[in-house]
C-alpha cells in the first residue's frame, strides 16, 4: 500500500511540474505579445497624431491663402469673428478625425481581417 501512495505522490508531482512549465511558457508568450501590442499601439498613436498635426497646419495655411485671395467685398459680407471662429472650431475636428479616429478605424479593420 505504501508503494502505491508513494507512486501516486510522485506522479502528482510530475504532473504538477509539467503543468507549471506549460503555464510558465504560455505566460511568457502572453507577456511578449502584450509588450509588442503596447509598442505598436504607442507608435500608431504617435504617428497618427504627428500626421494629424501636420495636416491641420497645411489646412490652416491653405485656408489663410484662400482668405487672402478673396476680394474686399467678401469681408463685408462675413463678420470679423466668424472666419477666425470657423477655422478655430473646424480644424481641431479634422485633426481629431485624422489622428484618433482614423488610427482606431484602421486597427479595427486589421483585427477584423485577421480574424476572418
């Protein structure tokens, strides 16, 4: 009877060691995947934010050039604050759409295509 108990304990120890080594290996793989996900997510946000800021600057310059080319009668029809208010309210919306929303959309499309 003692041999059977000792054999069962040895077998349980053996199974525990196998289980722990498998779990440890899986945990390390998950840790690597999480680190890579963090790395790529950070650069996705950084690159899309930089791109959005550059595009907003280009749009502001184009808008200013278009305003400068207008005839004087155009400024009589528009209020003095409406032009500056319009550009200051529209450009951040465009910048947000290019920066956050476009990056998130491309990430979701990529995940959806990967799962198919």
